[in-house]
């Protein structure tokens, strides 16, 4: 945690050194302005792409973690129990070639197979 906090502070100090105060206060993309002033326009474009990829990764991790947290909270009775339902059970396979009736959610596994 000390390394992350130190890195954050050093990056902010670098922003104040590289970008004039007039641009810093009127600009929403400070990292892009700092990269552009230090290494030129191509570096600003690269930093813009890296920030966009970082934001997309953060959104993706939030999407996947919210579902897992909801299930865990409902299993510990912090939320209603219907939030922990991950699928309905599939009927057992028969020897005949009849079409099987799948669950309403078409889940590939039953809830019991997770435990």
C-alpha cells in the first residue's frame, strides 16, 4: 500500500512540474496534458488509449464481482435467498431420444452441482 500511495503522490507532483497551472486548472485530462508536454502528441494519444483500457478493465471487474458478492451476501442471509439462485435443475437424461425439457433458465448445471 505504501508503494501505491507513494507512486500516486509522485505522479501528482510530476503533473504539477510538467503542466503549467493555467492548463492544469482548465484541463480534465491532466495525464494526457503531462504526457503531451513531456513526449509530444503521440505520447498523449497513447496515454489516452491506456486510460480508456484501464477504465474498461475496471468496469469489467466490477460487473463480474457484483454478481459474486450478491450470491455470497444472500447465502449469508444479508440479502433475500432468491438472489443466490444460479439456475434450475436439469431433468435426468433418459435412454430414449425424446426431447428433454430444460429448465426455464436453460442452466447448464443444477444448483446442487456447485456444492
